[in-house]
C-alpha cells in the first residue's frame, strides 16, 4: 500500500533549523532537525488520512462532481474557529531531498534516515491548507548543515520519499538499532493499520 510522500520538487518555507547531536551506540554524531511549511490543496490531507479533509471541509451546497465518479471538491470550512490541527502521523527511514542549486542538472542533496513528525494542518477557506512538518536526520555534514542554517526563513525546494516497497524503514548508516515506538505507529495500530500505512502524495504548485 502506498505511503505518504512528496515525490515532486515542492516549494516550502524553511521555518527553523536546529543543529544537535544524537547518540549512536557510544558515539555522539551530528544531526539536524528542520521545520517546513508547505501550502497546497486540501486534497493532500487524503494522503495522510482520508478522514481529515472531510472533518475540516465540505462541498459547496448543491455542487455536483464535474465528471461521473469524481468526488466534488470541498472548499468550504465546516468551522471557522479552528486555528490549527495537530496530527499524530510520524514516519522513520524516509529520504529528504533538497534542491540546493539553480542548475537543474545538479542532483539534490539526499538526507537518508529521516524522521518525519510534528505534522499540523492550518485549514483556510477556499480549500487551501498549510501543512507544517519536522524532518530530523543524522545524515548531514558541515557543508549541508551550514547551507540549511543560512537559508532559515527562506523558501527552499524539497521532496520527501518513502522507503522502497517491501523495504524496512531504517535510519541512516550508524543510527541506533532500537527506537521507541512512534506516536503515529501507535495511532495506526489502534485503527488496525500497519505503521506508516497511507497513500503517496504528489504536491505541485
């Protein structure tokens, strides 16, 4: 079953960069956590949990689908009193790609073993949402750490890729072998799903 991911280069605002260290066995290794904001259509919420969009939005009165078998859009907020909704979704072992060069021939930086968590949704009237999330990884070096720090508060281009189908999500080389259960995993188990099960996302502007 597909999982949540952002497969296309997508613009996001880099809102925070936190250099830190992680213990991998007896060794301390450098790591970084970044937070980003992505503005996109509310249909992205279906790829995280199919119930979220309909809990926050509804269709316009008497609106019919444009094509047979195609669901009508849901641009109308059900409630204007909600500021932000925090989600329990969390993933480990994802790959964060950052497109750091204006030269399209230059491959993006790939940060392996990325933990994706701290998701929240700000729902706007008209069907647009701001998705906020945090990515943490120890697959980082001095040059990439410096680039991230310099670009804090700016727009960057990124992609977020799930592990290959059938592969076990795992942290980057040298990461600790045992980890605490994630909140998203416990949420999924409560609802009869395997940890990390959801649809794949494709976000474009």
